[in-house]
């Protein structure tokens, strides 16, 4: 039975970049080993971009679900999609407070400002 390959989302032209990136690293386990300025194992730029988009999509889904189902509670229970209380801290909107730094990292300044305004009132 022949095995057919599924199409990859990685651009084949990126493999030259992958090889060049990989050759920049000293042997694993050496004292000078340090993946500077990139991912390890090295990935082609198209795969890095696909991973970024996937992470942003996953974060946005969770963030939107929290606002739709649980805000201003401190957490969203994942199995029931009901608001919950984080008993250790008991701070309202704890999930929103916890996500503000991620919004900045993802360069979503509009939603960051909106979140800060929600915390003011």
C-alpha cells in the first residue's frame, strides 16, 4: 500500500533557511551551546508564523469565551462554561488582570485599553 504525503503548510523554500539556521549552532551539549535569536529546534519562518497565528487564535478563543460566559467573575470553569471563584485570592476579574500582559505581548493594544477600562469600574 502506497503512503501518500499530506500537503504541508510549510513553504519548501524555507528549508534552505532551516539548514542555515541549524548549522549556526555548536554541537548539543557543548559549553557554548545556546540557540541565540531563534527557536530550537530551528524552524522555518513559515512554521514560526503558523505557530504564532495558532497561539493567537487559541488565546482569542479563550479570552472571548471568558467575557461571553464569566466576566466579571474571577475565572471560567472549562467544562461547564460557568463563572467560578478562585478561592485563594477572591479577586473579581482575576482572569482579565492576568491576561493584560499577554494582550501587550500580542500587540493587541485596543483590547488592552478596553480591559483596563473594564477594571476601573
